């Protein structure tokens, strides 16, 4: 099966204030259509790993492949483009641009990519919003909607360029159980209906239990890599 | 690839939602540029007026015959006395004629010189103005009036009558303002003048002349060159002074030396005659530029400050933009375009406000004895200053925007998102 994401021996050090070896020889892969979660205690390096995978953090040793293409060592400009095209990102704290409307927020990455016309982008954005049941919010200012709604808008934004993989850094960490369940169901549906690959860092056991695979981290190492069937 | 539509769209949204900062920053530029335009228009206008005051009335080179003692007294030519110390007492000036020898060929020669803007002949004569039984001493200068108008804006100093009237009236006279007052005469009246030899001529007043210097206005009058030559009983080639205007003032000193040697007459250039003129004009220009540049730099700092604050506020947005695929360059362009939009809007408003203020100053009454034709403050509307103004607005906003936006380019999204 095609590998969407693969790491080979990734090591990372925090050099300030003292040298600290955060990630130690991380090697794993995410296959196409797989819903994987990364679990671990605070400080185990799981978020640090995610930001390296997202190509935003380039200060590491080892190799990172996206769609079986080496991305390590590419210039920033090129990484921005890859991120724009292939990676959707959902944060713990919604992170919408508060001055823009919901629709504009969703459209922004696609406008940057400029692969489609504005009318097409708007049509696609509305489609994503409808899929997430928030089409009625399209013209509201992003600062005027509730937390759960914001996270769904952020998911719509992450999906607008039809990425190869959706990454989440505790996407449900800041939501009540109702909204958290809602987000999980959305993820599950994306995987099942569209074959999207997902990689989610989470603290939430219940959430992780229901994913295809749990990658457990401890002290910068992968301590467990359990597929659904092995549990 | 840079996607300008998206970048400008984000810049526009930022500017519109932060209307207050946008307006403040634009106003900073507006006032800086407006003040610059106003100041520079007004100051250079005044400068030009003051320069003209001197330049118009002073020829660049003045040719005349000076009455002076011979450099070599006859005894110096006597060979037997060569080794002796000769003492000559009570030296008298050399007997020579007042007129410039070969004046007409010299005039022709000068007019054919490409550096020369024009050369005008003059005949200065000592006369008396006769008012009843009183005789007032004075000068009557014969001039080529239309040439004087062309070269030294002579008509600017006429408070009544016109240069054309003198040109068309053979026995006309432009009477000094002080004289006219003393003798209670006005345009259309006749004034009798008497030469030193005692001949009396009636002349018709066709204009009143005022230089602004009372000592001159009390004795000086002008008439046509031919008229004065006739009064003096001299031929048409009797010319005592030649005034030369050059295209380039800087060439005056060198040229006057050449003319002095070439024609064997005395030549003084404008810098010799008005040594202090250039110093004053240079200092005024320096002050103007120092003040203008200060104003523009202050405006630049205003923009720098506001953009800096804006970028601090927008750290989170910058991180999101970068996370969703905008490159550092895109983010920098977003903030640069905001700075330049502020610069363009503020700059153009500044030009308009500067122009309006200049118009206002132009309307303020300003009357000076020295320049009878000027009634309001002089303002210089040279387009070059507007060009400098808008260029500086753009350059200063560019620099003021570049530094903060460069920081935005380097923002590490991971740090912001993780909150470390």
C-alpha cells in the first residue's frame, strides 16, 4: 500500500537553554487511508514530532518522505508549497483569522495555491462547509462563532486543497465531549468516505482507542506501535 | 510564485479592520509630506524672490571705462631712471573719454557669443531736474528699454506706466518714485531737465520707477538711449556702460577677465559686486532642506512604529498563514504592501494638502517697497518638489515597512502555535 508519510531515523535536539535530545531515532510510516494517532505524556516529544512531520520545523536530523518523495533539505519556499498542497493542519486552539469571514478563512489556502478559479474555490469551500453542517455560518466573521464551530471551520480549511494527509495537534483538546465526539465522527467519515489519511496527536484515550493505529511515545522514543487488530 | 491578488486582499482586510492605526499612519505621512511641500514651496519662493532682487538689478558682467591713474607713470618709461627709486607726488587720473571705445562692435561681438543671454548698452548722464526755480541733481540713464525688460525684468519695478510706453515715446522718461513725489508729478506730466552744459529739455513722464532703495529713487530716471544721446549732444555710438547677462551665472568671473583683457576696459562680475549674495542664498537653501528632511524622517518613524505594533498583534495570524502554506516571502509582502499602501495614500494626500497650503500662502498679502509688483507671498510651484515629496513618501514607507515585515518573514510558526 502507498505510504503517505514516512520517517527514517529522525533525531531532534533542543539546544536552548541546555542541549536536550527530544526525539530519538523515530522511524514509522502512515499508509494511505490510515487513521493513526500519536499518544504519550506531556514532554514525550509527540507535538515536536508532529511539527517536523508538518514540514514547519526543519531543524532535525534524519529523513522525511511525503508521498514517497524526500522533503528533507528542500528550501522553505518549496516546503510552503508542499504544505499548502498536501498537508491539512488542525490545531488545538482553532486558529482562524479573526478579521476574515468563515468562508474567506476556508478559501484562503486554495487561493494561495491558485490551482482553481475563485468561483470554483468558493463552490468547493461551500461544499466542505455543508459537509460539516456549518454552511449557514459562511458569511459570519470568524471571531463571532462558537469554539466547536471554529474547529469545524478549521477542518474545512484544512480540507480545501484536498490534501494527502490531515494532521491534528490535539484537535479535540479544547472542546467539550459533545463537540469532541462530533470532530471524531467527522474524521472517521473523511477516512471512510474519501480515503483520507489522518495523523492526530491526542491525550484522549477514548479518541485514540477508536483510531486504526496508536503510536505511543515515551521520552522521545516510539514505545508502542499498535494496529487495531493487535489491541 | 507570488499570488498578488491574495496578498493584496489580506493586506486590504488588515488595513480596513485596523482603520484607526491605518488612518493614524497615513496622516503621519500626509502631514510630513504636506509640511514638506508647503515649506519647500514657500521657502524656495522667498529665496527666488530675494535672489531676483539682487540678480535682476545687477548685471552678470558690467563693462565700463573707469577714470583712474595710469599704472605706469611716464618716469617709469625713462631708461636712465630705471635703477632709481622714483617718487611721484600728486598723481592725477589719466585723461580719457567716458564712452566705451568701439562700443557697437563690442555689443555685436557679445551678442554673437553663445554663452551670452543678452547685452544691453547704457548711457549714464548727470543732469538736473528743474522744478520751478529749484534744481535737483540726479542721474538720467539712457537704456534700450525692451532689452532691459527681457534681461532684468525692468517692468517689475514700474509702479505706474509701462515699458512699451517709453519705447513708443521718443521724449519719454521713467521718473524715479522719490523724484515724482518731491516734484508732485505724475504720468502724463512734463518734467524739464538740464544737462551739465546748461541745455534744457522737456520730457514727458510715461512711467514711475521704484527700485525700493530710496537713495536711488530720489535721483534716478530712465529714458531711451537715443534720447539721452541727443540730450548730451553725442553720437549714436556714445555708450558708457554695457550690461551683460549670461545663461550660466558661474561663467561670469572667467568671462569678465577675458573681456577686460580683450577690450582694454574695466569689467566687474556679479560675484565681485555682491560677494555676500551666494553665501546667504546657500545658507537659506541648507536650512530649507534640513527642516524638510527632518519632517520626512519623523513621518517615517511613525509608520515604522505602527507597522511594528501591527505585526506584534498579528503574530498568531502570521503563524496560521505560514502553517497553511504561505511562505515567509508571502507574509513579508503582505506587510510591505500595507506599508506602501499607507505611503501612497498618505503621500498623495500630503501633496494635495501641501498644494492647498501653498495656495493659501500665495493669497496672503505681502507688500514690499523693494518689489512693487509683488502683492502676495511668493510661492514656488515647481513640480520637481512634488516628485521628491512622493518619492520620499514611498522610500520612507518602504524602509519603515521593510524592517518589521522582515521580522514577520522570519517568525517561526511552530513557536507561536506551541506558545513557547
